[in-house]
């Protein structure tokens, strides 16, 4: 297996005192700036907050070939170990970042004390050519027509702030579209529902509204009964990026979970 990649890491307010560490992992076509509100909010509450750019995203190295979920999990583990001493207190992943984080805590339950998995996908994309074409088109549009894309995203997501749309378009324009497509063609080693009973790390799954979630209805219905007693599922009236649509509720939920309380 190739050596893991050291990923780009952004830390908010490193000069401030902190006594707990949170690691934030973005979704597909995103980057560390997706957490531009969550990161500072945690830092202001005494957390050390590290937000990473996954391979092929943001300021991290390009994919260069098809990356497996094992590769991405190895990248994340190596980067955490380089910047902090495991277990970190809280690991938060959105979408692809949730899938990577779930797989990592399955392989390495020592890596984090608690996990938040925000709208993890249950959709199989391995042969979805229409989806692959959309990825390429979305990345090209972000590079070629960024202002138009910002306006479109604000129209489609009325709860977003303008900065949500701007950093989303900027991150999308930086994404390695061909590497992402090549990676999505590789079968995933787990289904969220099947993985759930194995989780030793207390895990909060935060789902978007059913009509806008990437977790399909059958998986949503089965997941609560498959999670261990130390984990739970909540749903919010939000689109796929819950932390943008419902920032206040989302922040309250992850803080409660980090403190060992039910959100």
C-alpha cells in the first residue's frame, strides 16, 4: 500500500489556550473552509480545531490515481498523528468526510473519543456516469464562472450565508475532478448500516431531511436499530450540508455530543 499523504491542515486561533482537540473533515469537492463558522465557534469555546483538506481537495496534493477509502483513512490518521496526540476528543466528518471518518474509527477506534458523521452517503456511485459527468461540469463551472455559481447556490440554498456559497464554489474549483471520479469507481469497503454495529467509538449521525439526504430511505430506517447503545441518530430540517443550513442547531448538537450529552 502506498505511503499516506500529509494533508493540508488549517487551525483557527492557535495562540489561544485550549484543552480539547477537534478534527473537521469536509465532503466531496469541499475543503477546510466549509467549516468557516464551525471552526471558529469551537475555538472560541476553548477547543483546538484542525480542519483538513482531503487528498485531491483544497491545498492538499492531487489524487494522482484512484484513491481507495483505505487511502483516505490512512491520510487522515497520519495527519492527525502528525498534528495531535490520539485520541482526539472529537472527529467530525461531512458526507465523504463522514464515510472516511467512519471507516477510520472502525479500523482505529483509538483515534478519537467521539465521532460526528454528518449525512454519510449510502448511495453506490461506482458506475453512475451521469453523476461523474456532473462532477466534471460542476468543477468546470466553479473555475470558469465562479460569480454565476455563487448566485446559483444562494438561490438554491436560501439558508446559506453568502460566504457559504463563495467558499463552496472556491473549494469546488480547486477539486481534482478526474481523481475524484476515478476514486468513486472503486467499490467502497462498507455500507453504513452494515458498519454501524462494529463501531466502538460513540458516534452521532446527523442526517439531512430525507428528500435532500444522500442516505437513502431504506438505510435511514435501518440505521438506528443497528447502532450500538452508545451511539445515536438525529435528523434536522436541512439540506445535505447540515452545518450550513442549521448552523446554530448543528453546533449545539455537536457540542452536546462532545460533552457526553444527548443532543
